[in-house]
């Protein structure tokens, strides 16, 4: 029988789908990597698993521990999935600009959610960055994920997303265009693709503001 032992084993191996109407006037094939096919509905599932498994291997995350992270929602969802499967507690610290639906789904997944103000600097004690770090210092047997500075974020995409794109395109990929948040996806995929073909162009896209 073919089956996944748990929901985490369904992460990755997402399809490439041709974009038709939006790119009708372009003289090239444009494909979208559909990361919403991951169980947590985003690319963040990949690095959530990698970061937790690496923390376990390094002894930073111990049985019965608490995972703590400041998140805009997607990484929190990925981590919440991992926490449920592996038996950890999960605390998500998010900003107040996130939707009620994101807060509700994180709580439905068993996470404790702290909502912090958006209009403060990252180093402000009230920011979701500072709050997550403070909670990790106050709560025994806890681990602060720190996705922005965690090398396992990039590692996840070097080991999975990059190789998938290379294999799915039979090595014919010429450009990789990706939104930049933490920098993990572009760094991991970009490093892998360029190791295969240094002529591949890596384009990062970020929104104004």
C-alpha cells in the first residue's frame, strides 16, 4: 500500500503549472510552482519541518518542548502542523495586521497566539520579534525558531525546492522569480540552481512598503 505515515510526508513535490493568459504575449514558457498544494497551503511548510528536525538533531528542541516563533501566519501554520505531529506545544507571535482568520486557524491547530502591534520598530519590546524572543527566555524547555536568521530555512529549499524545479524542467530552467520574505527560498533555490547552471538568473521580488 502507498500512503504517507503522517501529514508531514505530503510536504513538497508540488506541481509546476503553465501560466497561460497572464503570459500570452511573452515569447517563453512560464511555469508556476504551486506551493499551495502543501498541507499548510504555503512554501513555508518546507522550512518548518527542516528547522524543527535540525533543532531536534542539535538538541535545541527536546521532547515535550515549546516551539516559539514570530510569524505573519504561514510559517506559524507550518510549525503548528509539525508541532501537532511531533507532540510539541506551539506559541505563535503575530502582528495585528494579520487577519482574524489566520489567528483562528492557528488557534484551531492548537497554537497559543500572541498578537502584537505593527507600528513599532523590530527592537521595540512590544514588537512580535521582541515578544517571541522574550517568551523563549521566560518559558522553560522552549526553542525560538528565528526563521530570519535560521540557516535551516535556506537549507530546506536547497535540499527540496531547488532540486524539484531542476528535475521538473529537465534542467531547462533559465530564470527563477520568487517573492522575498525571509530570504530562505531565494537563497536555497538560487544556490542549488546556480550550482547546476551558473547562467540561470535569480530574480527576487518584494512589495513596496
